[in-house]
C-alpha cells in the first residue's frame, strides 16, 4: 500500500467475528478491506461479510449509509418495513438510522459486500448501536419491477451486454436504473444511487470489453472496486497491478488511476463512490490538461 490507494488480494482476506454492537451475532464474520486505517480513506468503509447457515446478526442502527450486494448464497435483510430475501445479484440500501438485522435461513453460507459512508470509526463504537430485536417477518424475494420496492434491485451479467438492451432483456427495474451508459468499450449500470434513496454513496457495475481502456484520471471523491470477472491491469499512483476476481482496490481523492482489460472476455467489477459525485467536474483526465499544456507551449491560441 502506497500513496492514496489500497490494493487487497483475495488470498489475503482475514474475516473475523466483530465485537461491539455485533457481539450477539452467530456465524457472522466480516473483513473490513477498507477502513479508517487505510491510506487515503476518509469517507469510505468497505466490508466483505459472510453469514453461516442458521446465522443471525442482531438488529442495530448506524450513523452511516450502507449499500449491499449479494455475492453468493441467500441472506434475509430485516427492517421495520419487512424482510427481503437477497440472492446473488441483488443489491440494496440501508439508510442512516434505519434498524436492520440479518439472518440466513438456508443450508449454505451467504456472502455479501457492503459499502459504508461516512466511514465507521472504532473510537466511536463503530458508529453502530444495538437496538431491540425486530420481528422476523416472512421474507420476500426482491422484485425491482414492483413500484412498492423502494430500497432494492437486481443486476445480472447479461444486463451489461450492449447487444441485449431490448425491453425484454433490460435489468428489471421500476426506474431509470434500466439505462446502460456505454463509452470507449466501457459499460456502466447504476445500482445504489440517489434514485434508490441514497444520499451519501453510489454503487454500480462496470464492465470493460476486451479492448476497453480508461486513461489516467482522478476524482474529487473516493472509489472502491471489487473485481468479479476477468483480469485487469490497474494503475494507482503510478504503480501497476494485475487484479482478478475477489481482489479489491481503493482510490482516494487525487489518486490518479486507470484500467485496461487484459483478457479476451469481459472484465467486470463492482464500484462504489463516496461522497456522491458533484453535478460537474467529477472526472479530471490527465490527457485534457496535458493537451492544454502542450498547446500553450506550442504557441497555439486557445478559445
């Protein structure tokens, strides 16, 4: 780890049972891959969580917003509004101060990623408080097309395929999260954002075609990346890494970074941002400012 970035290898994951508000959990482990000890991380926390069969996480409230994405198995997220049965590809939002708990009603472990903002702080009890148990209501699968679904959605690899964007193949959604942004061999589909009710974070899926490249750039916000498929060449603060499924990276404000797909198939990752991007100037590409510098040095008049 150097500069304003972090790279975590999948093989280096060290999940453990958390204490504090989670002391009453059973079968729950968490790996805080990005936290307040990570270089450059001020707004972002990023955890990889696992809940064993029959495991539970007691109800609590937090002073941070949480975006969650199910990686494997099934987990029930219980809130006062009801219980959602999350399956791989499902995602959701837990707003600040909303009581919530988890349980695994299956015979297989459940794994999920969760992004936190503002950052969880150990010196303040992890900014999480245990509350009275929530009634365990029957869990319903996520149905994003139901207009009553307010905090959840679903995304699958085929939803990132530019050739499959007809109405019958769109990601099921009751909102404009069906839209796919496509540029320079890169596709982006939003998941957790202000449209879903988030105020502090975004979470979205990114996919690069075999020739997909993003040149060096930085942002006025923090980003994290959980790699899901393919092989990436990633450059952070001038250091080049090869990253694959299960690896995780973080770029702080001002960290110049870029990506290239090293494989013949799609490269895909889950990405988060905190705070939410501003309305303008959310990207600062080096190529634009290098162009201006070279043009001025050559005596060309700029409009």
